[in-house]
C-alpha cells in the first residue's frame, strides 16, 4: 500500500472548515465500485519536548500545544485493509449487495484508540483549547470518527452492541460511526459496525 503524508493541507482543512470536534481524529475510507479506494487518517500527538511552534513569532507566549498527524493512502481491496487491532471485512453477495463489517475491540489495552488519541483527559482539554481558544470546542480528541464514502447510497448502517455515546449515521453515500475514546478504553464487548449498499 502506498502511503503519502498530507500533513499541513489536511490539518488546515480539518480545522478551518470547523465541521465539529469529531472531525479532528478520524479514519475516512472512500470505496470505489470495485472495492478499491483510499484511506485518510488523522491522529492527535503529544507535543514533543523542544518541538517548534507552528509559526515563528515575537511577543507571543504559546500554550496549549498539540500536534496533528495526517496521512492518506490507497488500497486495492477493502477486504485486505487492516486497521491496528480492529478487524475489517468486506465483500459482495448475491445480486450485487455489498457489505463491510468493522469490529473494534474495547478495553484499556486496545491499540486503535490509543494510536489515534494517546492523550489523557487533561491533555485532550488542552488540545481543545489549541484548536478553538474561544472555548466552544470542548471535545477535541474525545471521540474517534470512522467514515465510509460508498460508491452508492447506504441501505443499512448499524452497530452492536451500542455502548453509551456511540453514534451511527447515514447520509446518502456517507456512513459514519463515532466512538467516544473513554468507551473504547472501557471494558466490554467489541463494537461491531455493519454497513451495506447496492452495487
């Protein structure tokens, strides 16, 4: 799989479009009719010791520093994509009915949530202030968004079990799952997301 970093452009587009806080930490997958496609991921990172601020300035006392890492890559078959310790399966059934199934393990040692948001609650609060000093964005990094853009409209979108705070949504070709980080790190059964569409 070829991977190319699109750091600054994607980071700026995420912040400047100001959709909502759940757009900051996300895994977005665009699926083509042949089940190939592209994947884009964005994750928060702790500010490294001695790291530079994003802009050279004078007379400014910087605070609330956080890094955002973004990358985009291509895949040949959705069924061959692996995402950390999550399990993804996909395929086509009779009559051109296509499906995907994403299983997200839960618990204090899961990798997928910690890779995307390695910050604790206090660091996430500081990250929110870095993205929006007005204080309106309070939940940056508190959720992870999984978003699939399908070749045709979603006809099914559901999650089991449905722990508190977990949300699913479909709008035309876009199916979305939002999982709170605290839910991911809590004990419980894996969160299993099913999406279907007609080819």
